[in-house]
C-alpha cells in the first residue's frame, strides 16, 4: 500500500510540475486535430498565444470540401489545447456555417463560408438574412445561448444623451464631448463634468491617458498655464499648473505609459507631461528635435514634422499584413488587424493574414478607433462598438453627433 501511495504521489508531483512549467514558460502552442467521422470530418489547426496578458486562440477549420473557416477566441482556458469539443453545422445553397462548441461552453461565433468568402454571424444579422436566423433557431433549440445573436437592447435617456446600459460592461467608461467639458457614460449612469465657461465646439486639445482625459484650458484666450485632468472612472477633476505659459495653438501628439506629449507650434517645442508625478518638462526643440513613439520603440524625429501639420504617435502595422489590402484603412488590434473598405469592416488574424473575415457593413463609419480588440465608430448620431464577444452594439446616441464628429467620444477599458 505504501508503495502504491509513493507511486501516486510521484505521479502527482510530475503532473503539478508539468502544470507549473506550462504556466510559467509556455506562451504559445499549435495543435492539429480532427472532429467528426467520414464525410463530416473537420481538420482543426489551433494556435494559442499569450500576448500582452491576453489569451488568444486562433483557429483554421477545413471541411471535407477544402472550404476554410477562420475565427479567434479571447478566453483563458489555462493554456489548454484542443479546446473545440464539437462542431454544429448549417448549409443553405452556397452558404455553409459552423458553430464551434468550446470547452466549458464558452461562447464562440458562427463563421460562414459563401462564394469563397468568410463572414461572421454579425454580418448576416445586420443584413437581416433569414438563413442566419434559421441556424440560430436550431442552435437555441439544442440549448446553445450566445449574446452575439441578440441585437436588441433597452435604452435610457439623460442629459441629452440616449445610452444603452445593457451594452456597457462594468469596467468600460465612455465620454462624449459637450462643448464645456465631457458627459461621462457608464453602466452606473450619466454624469456631466463641465470645466469651461466658454463653449469649445471642437475637442482638438485633449488626449486620453489611461483613465484620465488631459485638457488644455481654452478659457484663457491667447496662452494657457494650466491643464485639466478629468478622471473617467471617478468624479475627480484636477488642475495641473504649468511653470510657463504655452500658446493656444498647441496640440497633443500622443501618450505613452501614463505620460502625454504636447507640441508648442509657435515656439517649436515638445513637452512631456507626467500624470503620476504631476510634472511637465521640455524634451524637444529646434536643436534636439522631437521624440516619436511607433508603438514599440522611441525614435528621434525632425521636430518640423510636428510643426508643419498635426502629426501623431501611432502603432506601426506590419507591411506584410497591410500589403494584401492596399485600398483599405487598417486599425491595429491584439493578434488581429481590422480593415475598413467601402463601408465594410473585416479583420485578419496575424496567423492567417490572407484570410479576411467580414464582420459587418454600415452606411457610413466615421471617427473609427480601436482599443485592444474593440472597434468604435460613429454612424449618423450614434456611437457603435464592435467587440468579438458581443458583436456590434449601440452605445450612445446624441443629436450633436450629426453636426460634429471629430474626437467627440472616447472610451476607457479598466483592467
């Protein structure tokens, strides 16, 4: 008996050691496996990668007719492999759709192949396509539930803003520029933070740094000597005094690591504003030039690039990905890149850059921005959000968006 106990203990320690090794050192894996039998067999290429603390699973599924289906899941399966347990299918004419059933019934999306193009369920739902409703009805009768399939949500009105609380996660905070400051919208409700006496119609002198909106004091007519720091997650509004006056013809060119970067056009200077230390320092001028951040590293750049026009820090997207879509506008996500072309939005995973998946189509998409894998934009008077887990959702509506769109809204994702 003792011998058996020691043997079991030895095996248990090996198992624990392996789990610790995986947890500490394995940040990527790739597995190929099959599901089904005979003509209904599917080959699955599963790739896992831990990127910026995000657990990203990317799949390519191939059916018996060599049609492919690509999708991603952002779920923590503790680095498990072979997370697809079953595949539900639907076919109507040239359209074939798959619904992968994941470990612990975690939600995935329906992905369809039609005329050699791939589409998400959101694309067909927005088009009110009866075929996708038929497949969803079949899935729901089998007991599957997915919030992606429900586009309806209740709304509330307050302070000239209509918002959709069901579509707002507890850790997400939005703001809408209201000419005297911002209107903050969250799951808790709506709150105005007015800081100006005079209406400022264009929000062209602010920048979001973490959960704080940094705003130039535009009530001062020619030069300013203070900044406002508006927390999006609390009711806190602070004033940061400057040691010298800076001309109003200035703008923020970027933010990195809780710091904002300001360009003084008139005096040809660049300032770094450290929000944690409440400190402002000069870091660029005619002699030293300016600092530029490309999403990965810092570079010294000619300061006149920032003076002659509004020039901003931006993440550089791989040319290997964008070269396949030269007419589209690209937006960086986590292990995926979104593209906008002809009012259609599609994405490619970085594992399969030549395999676009079409997500949705709208009449217009204005002021598109991406934060992690969240995509936001304005259509008419409404701010929409696309997020892989929830699909396309209305967030807020305001008549002011019919007249002004530029930098009128923003979002904070609190970890």
